[in-house]
C-alpha cells in the first residue's frame, strides 16, 4: 500500500523520533536539498551506526535524475563538492535523460546499473508490475558485478563525497542506501523510515511537472504522485526477504564478494569516530 497521507508519514517518523531511550532524529528538512529541477535529493548523515558512531554528513547523497537542474541548482550542487556520481539507471534511461550536468562541476561519472537492459520486463514477468519489496528482492537475481563496483567506490575515501541516483531516486537508490546503512550498523527502523522520506517530495515534483515540462502523455497529477512514491511496506518486505533468503544484508554482500575488510573500510570512511 502506497502512503498517500503526509500526516500518516509524519506520524511514523514522529513515532521513531519519540521512542523511549532513543536519541534518533529523522528530520526531512535537515537532510533534504530542495533543488528546483532535481528531486528526492537527500543526505543520510546523522543516523547512529555501529557503537553509536554517527554517519558523517556530506559524504553520501541520494537523489533522482539531475538532467533538469537549473543553473542555480548547479551552483548549489557545486558547494557540496561531490566527487563521484554513481548512476544506477539502465542504458536506455541514460540515453533518454542524459548524464546530467554534474561533470561540468568536476564530478566523476560512474555507471553501474542495478537492473540490466531488459531487466524491468523480466521483473514484470517474475514478480509483477509495480513497486514492491518482492521486486527489490528480485534485483538480487541479476549479475552482482554492479554491487561489487558500487561498494568498492563507497570504500574509497578519495571518491567521497558521492551521489548515488537512479531516475526517481527511490527504488534502486533505496535498495543501495539500505545496503549501505546496514553496513554502517544503522537500526533497521531508521533504514525503513529513511526510505519513506521519498514520499514527502512527491507533491513538489508534481508541481514542477505541472508548471514546466508537463505530465507525461496520459498521466494525471494523481498518477504522477503515486508513481513518484514508495509503498509503506516495501522496504520491510525486502529486508525480511533478504534475511530469510541470505541471512541478512551483510551476508548477501559477503556472498557476492564484498567482504568484511571492504565493509570495515566503508565504516571508517562513513562513520565519525
């Protein structure tokens, strides 16, 4: 079920923020960068990881496509000093949308698609159309080479700060971010709540389309808002599935060649001491 109520979403986040004995704080406005032409652009800093060490701010950003950034957006993005752009999109998406403008401010582009060409159609046949935790779990049936390359970049301090993105910055980006936060030892409730923050920026995205390029043919504002969001249970179902099938996110990563040394290197790069 897709979250359609901002009140409901804020209720979930507030419930986590107010947990007894918890110093957790999930503040969308604190981590969100409201670019004019790029949406769902967020920092994962501040979450508590292993041994209570907080995730460093300004090291890992997650976002949607950047090809519609304005000149003002690019000026603001330059202040983030992003060294590496990790693009998770399929080749057809890159051809249709372009790489975006970040290379113009010195960012190095890396293309590591989580879903191969033809993969979306394959997922439609095996798990059905539409976003779900089962669909996320099926991403892991594809060649894991991209995961190895992505996590090698995450382990390399010289490649930080990084931006990880797909088209909407929610599904492939959400799964990648969930893996990273798991490596960092972030509480699972926080991982699920961070994923749901995507739903807060949907109306702003719909406003942008309505006032600018227009909605895609045959699409209404309501359908755009729906497709720009994520289901309330998808990350929970995905994490339950990876626990059941592989023994958890860290075990899956080890099984595809992302070993403890590399995971520890990521922690040293991403966590404050």
